[in-house]
C-alpha cells in the first residue's frame, strides 16, 4: 500500500502557523459524501450483522502484529493527549481528577478507540457526529481542515450539560479520515444555580450554556464571538477558557499522531484498520457474553425518589416523584445481549431526565468495568447490544426542552439493576469473583459557591477572581457492593469513572477558597449487610470562612428510599441524611482552643457538640441551594454498597473487625448478625461472647419462623393496598406515569395482582 | 489465563481466598474455560441429594433435574417450585415498612422514610429459614423473577452436549 507524505503533517510547522486549504465536498472516502458513507455502513450492518459487512478481519489475520501495533499506537496517542492536555487546564476536576477523555471516530461517526478517563463518552460523540452528518454540515455549515466544533447538547449526544465536547475533523489529502473528540467536565456551565450537577433546573432554559453541534472555529483558531460567549456565559471563565484549550490541544495532538501513522502505513491500510477495529469490538463483546454469562432472561428494577413537594423552587416541580427504572436483560444463543427498559416512567420537571445517548454511554462505562475489562472498547461493542430505551420516557425523552443537567441519578439507579442482572449471569457460570451486587450511588456531596471578602481576596491570585466554586469529587469514593466471595471495597468506588479518585484535599482548598474541610471519617452502618458486606461510606464536615454570598446544596442518593437491594439475601446500605448548623459559636471555640465537632456519630450528636441558632436535620440527604454564613457547619455523607448473602452466615471474627474499624456499631451487629460481645471503644477491641452469640443467632432464626408469612398471605395484604392505592404521592406519580407510558407494563401489573382490566392506580 | 483446580474453586466458594490470591489467581482475564463444570462439581458434593445441579441461582438455590422435571431446590433439600415458576412465590416472606422494623437493621435517619410506602421484602427458604433474597421496592410492586435461565440452549449450543438431566456427559469440556 502506498505511503504518501501528508502536506498537513509538517513537524517543522506549529499548528497556529498552518494555513489550511478548503476542500470541496464530497469529503468522504472514494468520492462519497459522509451521508452516503453512513447510509452504506448502516445498510451493511443491518444486512450482514457485521460492521461494514466485515465477516472476516483480513488485515488482522494477515498482519496481526501491525494491526495490534496500530491499535496500541492509536490508544497510546489518545492516552498521551489526555495526560498532556490535562495540564493545560486549571480546574481540579480536569487536572487533578482527570475528568476528561479523548476518542477517535470513523468519518461516519463510529468510535474506534477511547483514552482512559470518563469513558462514558465512548458513544456520545458518535451521536453528535452523526447529527452533523444527517444535518448535512458537509454542504451547509461546512466541514473543513482546521475546523473546530463543539457540543454539549444532551439530546444530540452528551451525558450531562457540564460535559463539553470539542470535535476536530482530521483530513488526509482531500478526504476526511477520522474525527478527534475531547470532553472535559466543567465546574460550572452557567444555569440557574451554581454547581456542575444542578438540582434546581426543571427545563433546558435553566440548564445553562448549550452548544448544539456548533462550529466554533476554523484554521485551528476559536472564533472570537464563541470565546466571548463562553467567558460571559459561565461563572468560572478562567476554568472554562483553559478547559477549552485543553480539549483543543488534545485533539490536535491526536491529529498529529494520526497523520504520522498514515504517513507510515498508508491511508488505505489506515482505513481498513479503522473498520476492522470496530468490527473486532463487536465480535469481542459477543464472545465475552458467551464466556461469562448464561443465556436467558434477567429482570431487576431501580427506583429514584424525588421528594420535592416542600423543596423545589419552580411551581411545577413542587411535588414528590419516583422514577421507575426497570431492566430486562436477555442473552440469546448467539451471545447477543438485549437491554429493555420498557415500563420506565415519563420525563419530569427535574434535571434527572436522561437522553438516550447518556444511557448508552453509561452502558459502556459499566460494561467496561464488568464484562469488557481488556477488550477493544468502541462502537463495535455498541452494535453487539440491542437496547430499548423507550421513546418519551425518562431514559429517552426525545425532547430538547427538558432539563438534562443531572441524568446521573437516573443512570445510577438503572445500572444498579443492570449490575444485578450481569451478576446473576456471572454467578451461574461460577465466576463469583466478578459478581458485584451494586455500588453506593455517587451523588455529589456538596456543590455551590461563594465570594471571598475583599480582605481575603487580596491573598489569592487576581486571575481566579473573588468567586469560588464548590464541586469536590468526594463522591468518587463510595462503597462498592460485595461480590459473591468477598466484601465490597470501602470508600473507593465511583460508577461513573473506573479511575475513581477524590483528589488531594489541598488541591480543592486552592479552588474552594472559602470552604474549609473540618473532617472526614468512616461512617458506621453505611455498608449493606450480608454474608459479604458492602463497602462502607464516610461522612465529612465543612465550614465557611472569609466569605460572603455563599450558597450550597447537595445532590444526594439514596435518600428517602433505596434504589435497589443487595443480592442473595444481602441488604442495601444505609441511606444518606443531611445536617446543617447555622450561626454557630465555632469561631469562639477555635479562639478558646475548645473542641469542635468532627462527625455526627452517634447519629444525632452533632448539635450537642456546637452551639447554633438553627439546626436543620433532614432524613433526605438532598437539599436545595441554601445560604451559609461564615462558621456555619455542613455535614455530608457518601454511600455504602449493598451486601451479598444471609448476614447470619458472616463469621463472627469478621464482625469483630467491622466493629473495630467503625464499619458497624456493636448494637447493629447484635441485631442483624447476632454477634454479641463487649466493646472497649478506647482500645478499639471487641471481645466476642461465643455462647451469647450462638444463642442470639438461634433466636434470630426462631424469630424468622415466627414473624414471616406465606406468600399467599403477603399477596392478599399487598393486593389490598394496590386496590386502595395505599401509598404516598411519590409512588402514585410513579404508577400513574408507568401506566400512561406503557400499556405492556400496565398489563403485566394487572395480571400479577389479578386485577380487572380497567384497573388503574 | 486463570486455571483454578477444584480445591481452589472450593476455596473461592467458601470465601477463603485472600485479596492477593484473588487478584493474582482468580480475577485476571482470560478466565478458566471449565470454571462452570468445576463449580458445579464442588456444589454437587456439598449437598445431600443426588439430582444433578443444572444451574446455580444464588448461595442457596439451584435449578435441579429430577425424575419429575426441573425444579428450583434449596440446598436444604426443599423444592420450591418448577423451573418455569417464580420461586419467590414459594418462600416465606417478611415485609419491613415502618421505622421500628427498619431500625432493627439501620440507624435513625439512615433508612427509608416510612412516609414513602417503600418496603424491604425478605424472602426466606420455607425449609430452613435461610434468607435467600431481599427486595427493596415500593408498595404494590410486582414480585419479579430475577433470572429465567435458558438451560438447554446453554448446554446444547454453548457446551455442545445435552444437559446432565437429559443424558449430557458431565465430563465434557465447558
């Protein structure tokens, strides 16, 4: 194959000095338009079941070394771009946590490879590129060498509003050979409140700044008007500007790497490689399903309560709501996986609406952690899974007017159910070590912001301004669910990013200037009970200093209900609650060297450790933006993971460790696990009373026989409640919505409870 | 490739492996292709009945082949139902839906708000009262059957032999 030199690849010339010649459409391969390429690709997949009709991977088979070398090199270029470009950013979310990723797409918009990082975007960029193709940007807006595009419109291909994509088309000669896409998670995107996962917005117009597959630059330079819009449209213009430069720099690094690769191997080989890599991704997914899963049908459900009757700001949102997120997973004899969410509730006046692309992105971020650890993660795997996110539901509203600021709440609850479906398959095949009962849901512990007082502002660099945003990544460290052979990981897991990391507190304190961290401690009794317990969550305490105009809020789950339970007899972890203490005597205590609170343990004790004019203690850990004054206290909590197995089977010596490590308190251990003993809290030593333990465990078994009822008794009692709609308004919202959304699910409900055809909740 | 012998599979099932053993011997990909048969063999030795285990469903439940057809059986020997039925319909159940019941398991503020009509359903084996599953669902939510395995497709198409209750050779490769 030929190896022509690219005129665009000249290492002696810096990017900014380049001049790009426009190309005339068609810009696709072999004289095709991009739309023709996309149509042909979809047709071949439909007709043959293989990506681009490739039933054999000829290049891989003929020269596997070069094929694998190219994939590794491509992936290396993406990782290198990420690791280098993140240093351009100043936001700790990007620079410290690494909330960014880069990916490469075929001209028709199928992802080929993805860097490390927030790989949830492996598929979202694909949707945005396909939107641009289908809207014929090729002949209308124009797609030229040196162009730059931006998208964060969730309805067209994104996860949530604060994830912002930069796209760069990569040309070789007069053909578009690929697209580079970089995504960063912004600490602020404008919108009706501060924060990167807002809870108050109820529609698109309150979400903040949106770029809708917009051309934002040409000749590698951003348009002045676009830059001005960003600077004036967010609360943190410096972070916005540097994040954008980070994405653009990374995309340009990828473009350089691809030009080098094509110069070496020839453009025809490169093209063939792109297509085979996607098809290989599809084949890997199918073979991995057959290796790990069991054919059949798996069913679970997730739930997300929204207790907003007395909290929401907008009149239409002042109601209690529950989102229903049912999952039916089918594995057929060919190893094809189907995921069906029929019965999901309708979208609502809240920011938890989740676009189809968000759900698909979340599927990939979860499958790469559970089924495809070492596979080629790209859109090929996407083509191996048949999904039904019902149109018009909260998991696929198809309505750009909705708010999509925080779809993660919907994603977390849904994928708890997906996790259990997969785990039932792993368990049945003997892969107990791969079972994950779920995870603590990573709701944001704290968000918001404030302004430094003039006297304090003089102490920090002028470039930062007086406004300090609050968006710590404490939520990266939740408890992981148990597996079927060991306990869950304590305070170290985040479903949304397999590289979970909360970062150094010092880094955050350099951003959140007015917010001080008083403590972080393991929170007892957050872990889900079981023979193998879930990983533990933790709690922290903040105060405010040297600031004014401070408002903060928490997007927390699970709160007033659980999202799901454990497996095989395991329980869900404890729910989260909130405590805020206003107008405190913290300053006086500090001046007098007196103790100040470090936790709320035992639960309910925080207010005994500080004087405050107002104490707000709420069973619902989620609260709307609230004003805080200097020296106010704010306590928050992360979640524990669910457990696996009957708690009575947990060995007493494990519970001794749990008590001594503050995972559980002795009273809960005695009640749930039947392990009795004496705890010396000062020496952190628990002594098991073996005889009392044996007796207590026997009592619990006897209690089980006494207090349980038969299924028929349960059925009759529960059915009576169904007939009378004996539930709260939030559950009523759920059943009303599901019956309106899905006749299929309504039929199944009526059939299960043996109700008349005209029954409605 | 991981390659656990039967004793190591036994240790895995018993939960006896350390994290280092798990990380080095069990977690890496690719997995040992005969894990299913080894697991099935270990599980079969642990129960007091001879009918062949076809699919393990969870810690205490299996689909088992019997002369009267395929059933869901607990390891205590209790037959819950036929394979096509929902085994939860044969369980004893305890429903927690008020604060007092929740606080047997969780601290105050760290459980469901009782006003939300959301319950924990605990499913017990009617033979031995092992806790075999817990559901966290709103009041009125139908009782879902979590897994409906396609047993013959698995054995015939993925394993290349009939299921053990239909004359399959148990020693065939996974």
